[in-house]
C-alpha cells in the first residue's frame, strides 16, 4: 500500500502481542459503523449504517439501521439472521458472523491458519489478509484491517471479493468495556 512500511519480523511479533493483549483486556465493545459496497451490479455505492455490539467471548450483534433494519446475531445457541420478528439460522450467516467475531476479538489477526497476514504501519496499523483455504479463496482476494495504533481496535475493514465487489466498513465512536445486556444478543 502507498506510503505504508512493511513491518519486519520483530515489529510484527510486537504488534501481534499488542493485539493479543488489547483483545484479552476487552470484555465488551459497542461501535457505530458505516458500510459502503461497490459492485458491478449497482451504479452507485450501497451505503448502510448501524451498530455493532460485542461481548466476550462469543456474542456479537451486527445491527443495521439504515437503509433497512436487520441484524446478524451470534450467541451460544448459534448464528442467526433477524429481520423484524423473523429469525433464521443458517451456515452462511455462521461463517460470516464468525469472520466478524474473530476480527473483533483479535483471533483473525493473531491465531489463524486460514490467512497469510502481512502487517504495515503508517498513521495506523494495517493487516492485509490473503485467504489460504479453498473456501475463503473462492470468496475473497484480500481483507484489509486498519487498527488504531494505540487501542488496536479496528477503525476500518475492507473486504475485496473475488468477483470485484468491495465492501468498506468504517467504525466510529468505539465504547470499550461498557455494560451491554445479554438481551442485546437474543435472537
């Protein structure tokens, strides 16, 4: 990436340890997001907004509020897609949800055999993940995770799909270790 410096092995090891420490100290996280999807199927970018809620170690709610209301929910009972009063459970939601969950809790960046990871530094920390397993290679050419250099919380994620679609998610107003009721994660 332009103007980014690739990190050597020692710097990479240091960054991974800092990500692991930050992740282990995070019990909950609430953050707003804006998601922009560019696709050959649409003339303009599709913009969605919402909030993400995370509670250690396996509860996640990715709730869209604009342009429509729906949520992806992961809890100990599984992964669910919720729209209105309708709830469905399926494997595709589970895989997407776990990718999101592992990005939030740091496992995607520190303990993962599904991706090769190269770390870069500029004003932020950039991890570029290249899929290694067959299933992920069919979906993504790369995933870019931009981390705040002091908190090691993602401030932007870019998903580059094999079909040329690009989804950019920008995070704002992170609230770490706040009280989030378990009811937030109910399907």
